[in-house]
C-alpha cells in the first residue's frame, strides 16, 4: 500500500508546438511523488532511512550519576584545599564500570572508580588519576575539583520525555547509537521507494553476451539502477525487455504492482518510442512531450496502473538517459523518501573554457568542478564536446553545467550555475 501525495491524474498531452520548460516538467513529476507507508524495523536496519515518528525517551541518558574518567570519587568539599597543599584521603573501596553493588561514601573518604562506574552516595566529584599519586590504600590529591567535576549526571544527555530522534530526521550512525542508548530496539521509518528499471530495444544484449553486428550492450539498466540506488531507492533492475507490445505491457504492468516509480529507458523518441507509448497507454495516461532541455528533450511521463505509479519513458541513449534521470527522476525519488529538499546543491562557478548550447533549451553539460585555493572561488572545466553520446566524459564529471535557455554560447571567465553530482571516494 502507498500513500499518494497528489492523487490527481495528469491530462493527456500529444505532440506540442512549443517545448515545455524544465521547471514545469520537474513540477509536474514532483506532484506525483508517492511515499511508501511507514514500517517498523530493527535499529540495525534503519541506517539511511527517514524516521517516521517522534522517538520519545523512556529512559534517561545517562541513567545514573557516573564517573567521566578513571580516578577517585570524593566529596568536592574534602579536596577544596588540594591546590594549596596536598590532601590525603583513605581509599575505602573500588567500583568498576557495570557494578550494581550500592556503596556509600563517608566524609573524608575516597573510592577508586573506573570510567562509567556509578558514583557512591554522597560523592559529587571525581578526582582524575593524573591529579593524584594513584595509591590504593591512601591517596594523595594534588589538585582540587569542583562539585560535579568529571561526573556525568543522570539525564545530562537525554531526560525522560525528551525527543531523542525527530520525525523526518535521517537515521545515521549517531541516531542509531542514540536509539540504542535510550533502549529502543525498533523504530518506525519510511522505507526506500521501490524503483524498477526497464530497458527497451531490440538492438540490446546483456553484458554476458557478445554483441553481433548492429547490437550494443545494455548500458541503461545498469547505469540507471546505480543512479537510483545512489538517490536512496530500493532498486529492481528488470533488464532488457523486447518492444513487442504484449510482452512489454505485461512486464510493466507487473512492475507497477511492486514499485513506487518505474523507469523505461528507450521508451521515448523514434519508432521504438511510439511502440512503447502505444503498448502502455491503456495502463494509464502518458504525457509524451518535448522538454526544453539538452540532452534528453523527448520524454514521456504518466501515472499508470490502479495505484497511479509515476512512470518515466526516457531516451535510450545512455548519456541522455542519465541526464534525464538526474534532472527529473532523482528529485522524485528523493521526494518519495520524504527528503525536505529533493534537489542537489547548486553553486556559481567561473568557466575555464567556453561552452555552446542549443538555442531555446537548457543545457546540462558535463564538467569538473574545482576550487581556487587562493580565494575559495569555484571554477568549472567543461568536459568533452556537447554530443549526447559521450558517456565517458560523464564518468569523469562531478557536476553538470547549467546553461540557460536563452544562451547559445558562454565565454570563458563568465559565471554559470553548476549542479553537484555525487563525489567519488
């Protein structure tokens, strides 16, 4: 079951005389975001997911007054003059971390304690070993400590009733640790949206086969599956599906029952795109349009099946497919995860080489973002040419250079907006 963020279906759109703006296309797809229903999982399985509840602490953290350092538990008043002259105190016992035996400290006494050990009654401070001679029977203290010095007070970190992890927080290692510290074995989370990747094209072969004349490897199902995982999705790489209408329809219809998002690569443009559109149109309304972007202008989007699952028909060219995925599909995955801002970071940078772009379309060009160590300014070096087929240069890119629709040329030295891509380790 899924919870639709906007249940309205899009209107049918045929070929349009004018290109649709990139922002309008992004807005339309984000309106279709579907968030999976929350599930309760073990905290060991919650890392990277968004918390779907306010986790209220039922236990204080720490749960008792404890030593913050190895040393001697004392009354601070008994060592207040240790800074002027050494103070000697009899050591009447030792408390290890994890001890459950209660102990009472009398005035003028000390108890040896380990880090994390519970303090004896009446003790309000711990003298670090470094402030003493370390003797076990009678300790000499050379420096005073204030009340509560080197002590972790009960509830100092989290008190009963405090919100330990908030709804909408991403659960990282610190959150997992905090959940464990307040005694939570399970937590309610939003699961990763399920994304199915389908690759269409009679010319495609899988990578375990040798292409014959006219055939190429299926790049899209692997590349797009990796991009979807990077965006935080649970991915099913369906692989190559023939463009034969009945078979294609059966495969996509099956994926609609187990996905929050479906991506069909090779489903836009040319004769294959027309076949894909015709085969899937009875599953729901598909908006085939041309978007004012380059590469990847020709694309389709619909909400198919009984659950109105957002479905993308994107170009078969791997470079174009990855750019369309980055601009449109990735934000939808992030929105379905519940991410507050589904878009990547955009910064201004100065071009190191001139670039050209297609008139009337927003260009998304591959680039290498750098930082000027002298003044902290961002610099960007365009990679490769403007050809949509150049996949190798995208592998070297760490950003996309955004060239406005009205610009056909941008000179070296001018400022441009660039979108950060995932950084390589």
